[in-house]
């Protein structure tokens, strides 16, 4: 069993089935030593785990859970794309969008749900650059959408 698979087991994490694209795109693309993922949302068993805006419909804690689920979905996409998560050398960057009610300014705290998970799984190699952007709308009323870039071995 791979190092990352063992770490997931130790953390009692089972990766979901990678979500299917919701439109015309592919979930991940490799160029050189980098893999870019498409934007991914917090689907759980084929449905959004939450819908709505942070600061109106959802709490920061619910947003963190949505960000964590989104990251699990992204890791499932990467495992499907790469065959083995041990091929990831370093998490380079997250680009995160938070569906925000007017006046909501805690986007970084919401996306910590994804960032903390990466550090738990990959240690130092999970620390990354990041943008957490508030937006007035996201597709299908999802609360968060995250893209990531990873360097592969």
C-alpha cells in the first residue's frame, strides 16, 4: 500500500468516487511536471452536501466542511488521473471561490477546511500557495468551488 493510502487509512478517510464533469471539460490535465484540476465542488454521493451562500445560508463551520469535502473530491480526481497519490511531489496552489452573501469576509477561514486536510495528508508537501475569493454566485448554488495545482514526481 502506498504512503498516502496508509496516511488516509490512518486518518480514517475513504476517498469518494471522482465526481463526473458537470459540463464540457476534463477533470485534470498534466503538462510537464504539473497537474491542473478543473474546479470541483462539495458533492457527496452525487449531490451537493450544502447549497447557498456563506454568511446567509451557511456558517463558516459548514463552509469548512464543504471545503474539506471538495478537497476529498479533488484528491479522488487526482488519484484517478495519476493512478497513485504518491506521485504527488508537492501541492503548489489552491484557487478557491466562496459563494458569499454581501458583507461576508471570512473566505480564508472557510477554505482552511481544505488546506488543513492537505497538510494532514501530505505534511510539509501539502503546504501551498492559495487564493480564497468571495463571489456573488457559483454554479448550481454550490457554496465553494476549488481548483488545485500539484507538482508530480
